C-alpha cells in the first residue's frame, strides 16, 4: 500500500451513466427528499425559537446530498449509525415527519416516545443518533460484527463529523474494524467546523480519510459531498468495495453546513460573505439545475415541489403541537437501572 499523497483526490463519477441509470423519476424523488429535509428543519428551527423544542437542535442544511445519496445507494438491510445531526437519516429510513417533529416537541407519540429529542432518532435500520462525539463508532463496529457473524452481506454505514477524527474512539474503532475485517463504511461529513473550531485547527493530517486509513491498512477516499450524483455514485462504489473485500472503508465527504452548529450558535466565526459564497453550491440548487438542464424539471415545478414539502413540514408542526405529553408514571420504562 503506497503512502497517501498530501492533497485530496476526489472520487469522480460518470455523470451521464448515472443520469441514465437513475432516470427522471428517481432523481425527482431524490430532490423531493432533499426538499423535505430542508423544509422540515426550517420549521424545526422555527419551533425551537418559539420554545416548542426541548434540548439541542442541530440541522443538516447544506449536507443533504450525503444522506440522500447514501439512502439511494445502500441496501434496504444495511445498518445506519449516526451523530446527533440525524433528522435526515431518520426521515430517509421511513420515520414520518409527524413522528420526528413530535419527538422534537417531546411528545408521547414521538419517534423515541418523547424521551430522546432531536439527537436520538431511530428506525428499524437506524441504530440511533448519538450525542457523544465519536462514541458511536464502536457501536457501528458491533453492528458490522453481528452482520458478519450471521453471514449476511449487510454493511454498516457510520456517519461522523470531522471533529470525531480527533477522538480516541475513532482510532479504536478503525483499528478493530481493520483487524477483524468488519464491513463498515465510515463516512466523515467534513463540514469544516466542530462547533466554532475550524477543521484545520483541530485535525493534524490532511487528507483526513486517506491518511487515517493508511495507518490502519484500509482504503480511504475523499469526495465532494454537495453534489447528489457524485455522492450517489461514490456510495455505490464504496458499498460494493466493502461487500467484495469484507474490509472497512473510510471516506471524507467534503461539505458545508449553512446554519450554525446548533440553533443556539450565532456563527460569529465566519462572515456573511463567506456564507454567501459557500451557499452558491447549495446541493438542492445544484440538483435542480441538473434536472432543468435535462429538461426533466422547470422552475414552476420546482417551486410547487418546495411548496408541497413546506406544507408537509407545517402539518407535522401542527400535528406535534396537538400530541399528548408522556405520562409521568412511565418515566422509568425503558431504563436499565431505574
Ligand atoms: C466527547 C464529546 N466531547 C465534546 C462534545 C461537545 N460537542 C458536541 S458537538 C461538538 C462538535 C463536533 O463537531 P463535528 O464532529 O465536526 O460534527 P458536526 O457538529 O460538525 O456535524 C462538540 C465538541 C460532545 N458531544 N462529546
Ligand atoms: Mg464538523
């Protein structure tokens, strides 16, 4: 294995082949998913400001092409493990906007019965959003070990932030996954910031996936995380590599977050101009432009799709507001050590 170079070389995909493979309908569906995530989170932030949401709230705005691309490329039985920035994963894996909003509102009919809030969402295949930076990587190794032990070809996809690369658990998990040949795809969503700390002030070696992978004898890649065709194509290739080699793989998705770290972050560490500049590559706009070039979409249709997603998000707020609070008598249910 040759030592990695110090510059990133991004995964490239055959756009024309992917456009043909996915076709109009599927790509429109994927744009719909991105619009739903964006609109859901705009309303979640609004609800937070109105005091309706307890705990923390971290939105995914700017990063949508990553989760949507992964959801389209992965198998229905693959396992997902994510961070607290997890609304998109849950919505893509079948949690309804109503149950996710009800969870944010702390209601009994919420996705985690009102006990988890925004950071802890689940579906059959989503083992959770986790709040401890890096703490979920060993859990992904456990899921992958289980799949391997059962002889299935399910893989585990584990999303982490750039901040997690500096954590001990990241290195322990990579070592174990490499040592035991675990089928895990580690996805660093490098949104350039860990709270208000710029990535170059926190992570010593660049490009981070390639360099860390080299230490553990596995393959590492970098990829543009803003462009849906690219993320989809990359995730397909990477999943196939994990299945064929039965080895862990790590990829850095280079992305930008458009909002603060959480709702309570005023984002004073970057200028309005910087933000405007990075928003030029809004993943929703990039995909809608691509579809318009193909003549598969026009701007009126895009506006109508956005209105529809907005209405779903508004309806989920109304639903959540009318849901019952958890009964205090059930407080100790589901607790290991009451
Ligand atoms: C072990 C641990 N240390 C500190 C924190 C506080 N904390 C929450 S999010 C965060 C930044 C993480 O940044 P990154 O991994 O890049 O993810 P992002 O929020 O950018 O998606 C920190 C330090 C935590 N949750 N867990
Ligand atoms: Mg980050």
